[in-house]
C-alpha cells in the first residue's frame, strides 16, 4: 500500500490519468471544504513512492476533478465558488481556462469519454451544464431543480448523460431528443422506491423514505446499468431500460452515507465504494452468478455481496478510483484525514 | 455562494439525515415566515357586536391594526389577499379597504375564494407569490360578515350540471351534506352532541383562562339597538358564541335542524355557528424578516387541497390531512396540534376517528361549534388560534384543515417559532 499526505488539505476526490499509468490527481480543500482554499495535487507513482509533480492552489474549496480525455496534461477542477477550472500540468500556478456560470458550489465534473470534446458539471444550484473546452460559455443547461451531487456521461453513448440529486432521483438525459419542455429528460428513476411487486419478507429493496443521492457511476460493460448511493447507506443498481422495476440489486453494509462509487474497469460485476464510515468496500452485485440482468429483474432485487473492506482511513473517505492500467485491482482512495492511499483491492479480499 | 454554515449543514445532513419533523423545524433563509398575526373577536351574526359592521369596515379595522401593531413600513406591503366567500363586489371592497386602512397606493389587493378554505387559500396565495419571487412582503386576510351578506346557497346552474350525477350534488345545502355523512358513516346523534359539548367546554376553559386574548385584537365599531334604533360606538373585544356549561345532555334537547333529511342528527347546537369575524397574517421570507428586524412568529411550510364527492364534502379533512402529511413525510405523531374546522359535528367525529387522532391534540381551544364559522375568515382564524395554542403549550407543529363546500378539503402545516 502506497501513501501520500495532502498536508493541510482534506481530500475530496481522486482520479487516475487515462493517459499515464503512474499519474493521478487529487482535489482537496482546507478546513474540510467549509471555508478556505482548495488545492489540486498532480502526483506520480515512482520507485520512491508517491511524489508530487505539481500543485495548484485555488481561492475556494475544490470538490471534484476530471482528467481531460483529449489532452494528457489537462485536468478539470470543480470549485466551491461556482467555477470550473482547467489546469495544465505544464503551466504554473493558474488555470488555463475558467468557466463561471453555476450560481452555487460545483460538486462534480465529468469528461465525455466518447465525444471527447465535451464535459459536464453539476451544482448545488440545481443544474447540470454541458461545456466544450473550446467555448467560453456552456453549450446546454439541464435543470434538475435539486442539489445535484453527481453528473456523468454514459461511457457507451456520446449523447446520454445522467445525474443524481438530493431529491433521491436518477435522471437520464438523451441529447438526441428534440429540445422541448422536458429539456432532454428521458428517464427519471426514484432511487428510494421499491420493486412494484410486494417485497419478499426479510429481503431489502422495498420502498424507503427518499434520501439524498450523493454518487453514481455507469457500468463499464453493461451499457444500461448504473449504480447509485447516498445518505441512506445503500448502494443500488438500476437498469435504465426498466425504470419502473426498482433496483436490480442492493448492497447494504456501510454504516454512514456512501460518498463515492466506481465500477471496476476490468470486471462487470465489481464495484468500489467510499463512505463516511471511514471504509472503502469492494462489492459484487452478483450479476455474474444470477444469469444476466433480465433474470435479476424478474426475481426482484438481488442482494449483492461485500467482497472486501479497506479500513486504513481515519476520517470520512470521499474519493476512490480504479487504475485503468496493469493488473486488475489497483485503486486509490482519499479522505478528510489528508491521506491518499494506493492499494490493491485483492489484498482486502479473503 | 453558500456560507460555511450552509456547507456544514449540508454535510451534517448527509451524515445524520434529520427526521421529517426536524426538516420542517429547520430554519432556512428562504422559508416563508409569519411576522405578525391577529384576529378580530368572533360574534354572532345579526345579534353580536359586529352585526352592523360591514366587511369593508371589518377589513379596515383589522388592516389598520396590522399596520400599527406590526411595526412594518406599510410601503413594503406589496399585495394583500383577502379570503372572502359571500360579499358581492368583494374585489372592490378588498382594494378599497387596503387603501382606507392607511396603506399606500402601491399595495395591491386581490380576493381568494374557495369557500370555507378561503382564508388558508389567501395564505397559500401570498406565500406562493413570495416563493416565486413575485413579491417580498404580503398580507393574507380572511374576512366575513354573515350578518351583512347572508349565505344564499348555490345559484341556478345549467341543466348539464343539474342533470350530471356528481356535479348536481353541488345544489345540496350544507346541512344536507352533514346528514349524508352521518347517514353513510353511522354517526349517532349522541356522538354529535358529545363532540359539540366537548368543543363548548374546551372553548369555555380557554376563554375563562384568558387564552383567547392572545389571539384577539379589538374592533372599534358602531352598533344599532334593534328596538330604539339608537346607534352607538362600541369596542368589541371578545367572542360571544361560547355558551358556558354546555353538556351533551343539554345539547340532546335541541331539536333537529333538518328533519327532512335522515338521520336528522344535526342541530343548531352541534353545528358551526353563523358568525362575523376576520383574521390576518403578515408573510415574508425569513431572510427579509431578519433584514427588516421583524419578529418571526411562525413558519408556513405548505398547504394542499384534495377533492371528493360533494354530497359528503364534510370529510374533506380526512383526505387533505394525510395528503399534506405525506408531502412532508410526516406521520400524525409528528404533529402537536390539529386545528380542524368544526363545520358540523358529523364530519368532526368522522375525521377524528378515521385519522385515528389523539383527541387531546384536536382543537384544544374548541372550534367553530363553540365560537363560530365566518366562512371566508375561518382558514386564517385557525392559523391564529393554532399558533397561539402552540405558544401556550410550548409545542411546535400544527396542521390546520377544513372541509370545503362543493366537495373539497384543504390542509396546511405551520411551525411555531416562539
């Protein structure tokens, strides 16, 4: 396990570079993101452990980051002052671009992995915005009317974008639909609602009270499946083809809110989570044994299995990401304890 | 951008999400709050102290009191919504009364009428305007003179209505709908009288203990002696409908008001009284109130309405109350006081039983059976009563609700911030 201390700054998000197998970035904030500066760390894995390549300090907290998919040295950062900043590792001190349209804190940024000239952002101001790195203004605004903690492009289609909000809904937008009163919204799934059939006694997955959704991620192999999690501590997977069916699977175990989810880039059933309970957990949604998504839907939500647990953090864990390169299983996690750990999930599995 | 405190609250809520009750108790800058509220005394129509006072004068008296007592610059009041059911030309009266009460020409006025819920509808209208950013400060009023504007019932309506199986029910008088409720849900005359006597006894206790003085502002008006025709100036200061010493037995002797409709369980003693009165609330956002240094009395959380068959309109609260509770994820145990308008004992008994309410939480100061139901005023009057009682009991959350003629129920949630 490798370790780096983001001295004086509490980690908020971590991402591996899609271009270099040894480079990662951490978005962090002083004073737990409540007040004060932010700092974007660019780090390299070397024979001598994790070494800082560069850092950029900002006026306000940084809550998320996304590596550019078209330029290996560029990283986006989501700022508490409502701005999105593009930094270049070869330039010093200041961002090379700055976009300021959100009226409140930006909580997530995500680069489109298919149409690589676009990225999106989501904010406390109740909007998701779509941007081009070459344009000074946003291309499109998608209203959610609710604090939007996470927005993401679908990795399988350039025009599908999803988000989760504090009103406990997943929204899926399809930009190919005509601009109309629905603002490209094609699917809206209540995360808290249970399956339509009466729940089997003793089985989780029935209707629950709405709770703020904090994170979600698209499965990298099953184009219609995404996972959500948030304040109610449950991780759920949904198939966007069947929004009324309720969750495909549920994964229960975290003792506090789940802050970040990431599907494995190598295995279609494996998921990593980071929680305020100071642990990272590895899960299987058991789609590998249940015989495919359609079977899972018919039988009601499957209860996923916890495969492993990492408990080195001593404060809220706020970010996790999988390494895309090399042998499957390497990942990075950051938290409010100012620690970045790079570790192999296989070492946590019994 | 958000303050550090707001950022901290947002993380704290992720960590330990508050209960639904904690959520409505939370104080946010964009809450719609009440900074001043009061009501006039409620007096018997055609007999009480307000019998010769028109709605115009009632409104002028109350709005003048609001202007003087609220310590709010009248230039800041942008709109006044008056809940009123019976007064012809009420839109003329509302705007004129606002001006005559000393508000500048910039203060607009409008009328809200959804029968017995008009007062609450006025609150909702003003609150919605504030939420939408149309106005910053508004006054919601409910006012009715049943002495001067008698309730003539439904007008002549087209044949397509009178031949329609459901729409035609709207020509039924309210008394008939009360008997329909008693008949359909088997509510006995004894249950009616017990409910009504309970209302009188609670109101008697409240009046004798002086609790109602916290709600009431006096009305300076004139009264005409029916025998001599002499007109004299008076100040009306108290409710006059509360009959002391009322028991179920004494109410049992009152004869049926509607012998033509079975089961004829409704009487003049166990139905709401015909009454004059008014109530008013000053509303604005919390941030505006803090900016102006106005005292924050309570918070308006929201209101809703639901419809049902007109022939049993009385049971409207049994639909509207669960609806408003579900909108806020609240259960009935989260509520400290239910202020349900007692249009008739039949609907009162039904709603309390149907919703399984703790009787000690329902109308702790009595209701319209004891001190009257001035149609347009009631919705606003109930808010004044409920918030005053929350202050006395040191409790927080009240639901107000009422049945509405033509088959509806409305309900709202208020949080006291005493």
